[in-house]
C-alpha cells in the first residue's frame, strides 16, 4: 500500500481522495475591460443564466492587481460585482466588468470533482463570449486565468492544537526548547509561491486559521491558488492551462500534506 502511494509522482498517476477536505473551488478568467460594457448589460447577461442561476446578489467589487477599484466613467461610482446563484446555493457565477468566475461550494452535496467544475466554467465562458458578440462589446481578451481550491480542516480531524500541525503538513516545524523565549504559537498564517512550468503562472499556497460561521468550529483553511495564462486564448489552450493548474494543485496538496492526514481523507491506493 505504501509503495503504491509513494510511487504516484514517478508514475504520473494523479493523487485522488474519496473524502477530500475541499470546501470550495473557484475557476475564473480576468479580461480586458470592454469600452462599451455598461451596468444595464449585466441585466441582459443574467437573462442568459437565469434558468440555471435564478438568484441574484450584489457583492463588493474585486480590486485590480494594482489595488484599484473599477469605477463608472460617468458617475465615478464603483462598479458592483454580481452573483448569479443556483437554487441549491452550491454553484454560482460571479461577474464583474473585468472578470468572471464559476464557483462550486460545499453545501449538502459532496465535491463533484474537477470534470464537473471545468465543464461548468467552459459553459459560462461560452455564454459570456456569445453575449459579448450579441451586444457588440468586442472580443473577450483573457489576461489571466485562475483556479483555486479552498480546503477546510476542522479541529478534531487530525489536529487539536498548533503543536499538531507537523502531523498534517510535512514542512511545518516548531521546535520548543527550554532555551527559547517565545512559547508555542496559538495561531498560524503561512504563504508561499511556486512557479508553474514554462512561465505559465504560479501556485500560491496560503494557510490560516478561521472559525466556521454555522457552528463556531475552529478551522485550518488551506488555499491553493493558481494564476497565470497560456500562450493562446483559444478554447483548447484555455482547457490545457486549467488542466495543468489542477494537476499542480492536486500534486501540491499531496506534497504538502502527510500520509497520516491523507488516511483521514481516504487517499485511494491506486492514486
């Protein structure tokens, strides 16, 4: 059993888990802001999604990479981000005038796997591309792709205190000795970044603590986010980039976590 698990990197088999701690997956695209796009267009866009995403909400706008908020040129007011949400509340489309995302988030159902997420993202992409064409908004020009997996690891599932983190994360070590001034830490926040091959972007890993809203349980939140862009913007090249990003997230998650905690997530023997 151990040999099969350890050989997954050398054989090319992608690691797989029957009970992964995935709480949310975000698949999105940032694009050049169309000059002709106006707030009323968003209502027409909702008509395209309304059958599958009948609930609509406003959300705070996401700042640009320079930290700037996009504003309406006529009024100077920030342009909102809009959510289109399905009835079961576990899938949503986010749209802002410079980006869109498809989200799966855990509610009552288990994680439906990457194929479900990427196919829904591609459906959203096709709808928005056609919408741009129908309303003569110009060509949708991608400038960055993003795939993010957000994992929740509740207290009591493999850990109880910060001292237990080495049982979850292979690279986390805090050595307490009598000579040290500082006591054991009570909270943790950690971030690191890895380059994707061929300058296609980066994998950003973020670990922090949080409290689950519904039951106040303490969580470790492990976020693996890939950002970047491929050499081409055609549909095949976009899918190729996301497949690479997914591979790096899954292998990175496995590389960063220990065999001990992977047993709780039921890592499959043939993966």
